[in-house]
C-alpha cells in the first residue's frame, strides 16, 4: 500500500492539471471568430445612420430651353427667288432691315424691323417680305402684285450685296437699285437692277461696286446698304 501512494498522488495531480488545462482552453477568448451582441448592434446602428452620398441627394435644375433665335446685328443676304428668276436681298443693321427685289422688269423696296431672328418688311402698294434668319441664310416669302414666291438667300460679303443711288440730274430725279452676287466659281459677278426717272422706268447702267455710274452724262456714286439703311427704315 505504501508503494501505491505516490503513484496515486501523481495521477491525481496529473488529472487535476489536465482538468485545469481543459478549463483554460474553454475559457480562453477566440479572437477574430466571435461577434458579440453589442458589436452586432453597434454595426447595425452604424450602417443605419450613414448619410446618403451627395450624388443621390443633389439635384441639378437644367436651364430653361428657349426657341427664340438671336437677332442678327449686322448681316447681308442675297439669292434667287424660286419660280421667278429674279434676285432678292435683305440687309440687317442693329434691329433695322431693308430688302430689295428685282427681276430686270419689276422692282420693289422693303423696310422694317428685325428681331428674334426674323424680319417682316413692307413695301409700296401692299408688297411684303418676311423671312427667318437662321443657319447662315434668310428663308422666306415675297408677296408682290398679287403673286407670292419663296426664296432662300445665303449670307454674302462685299462686294456682293445691295446698292442704291439717288440723284438729281438736270432737273430730273433718278433712283436706282442693284443686287450684286459673286459667281459661284468666283469669276466675276451676277447683277440685276432697275432705275426710274421721275417715277418712270428707264434703262439702268451696269454697276461696278466701289465705282461711279454714269446717269445722263453725270457721274453718280451708288451707296452700299450701310449708307442708306437709316434713311429708309
């Protein structure tokens, strides 16, 4: 019996130590693998209170659309009248506008205002000229002598454009008008015009822009539109 005592004692100690080891393993925290109730609550609260991103809450109000066309401050248009063969010219200067039509036999002058990308001009005897100024051209309608024609007149640059001359020669009053257009191939000009003497039609001289014409023996200098638009409109 006395020989077994130490063995039992050691076995009991080993069993106690093993029990303590199991208890130590069971009670040790397992970091990185457990989430406490408090942690879950905190995470849920944190997720619920994150504000939405700025893109989701920012609204951009687009600028209101407008259909108004900008008014041409200074522009010259000239082209052919469909179904007529004549030429038409429209010039705009700071809200004022003048127009001229001529087919070599009939002529008509027009005057009025320009605004919102449009012109509505009036001539003698109820003649009218209206056009939309957009896209580098004047597109509109001419009404004269009970007839109507459409036209599209592109923008032009000097020496193309509208010219006019008034003169008192030997007691007679002359008035002449011309439309000058550069040829598409750049070789010279196309022009049409008319002249009246004391109100009666007379042959019109050919114009060379920048040079005088001869009327009944006198030299008369035609004016470009910048020189006469104020007195007409």
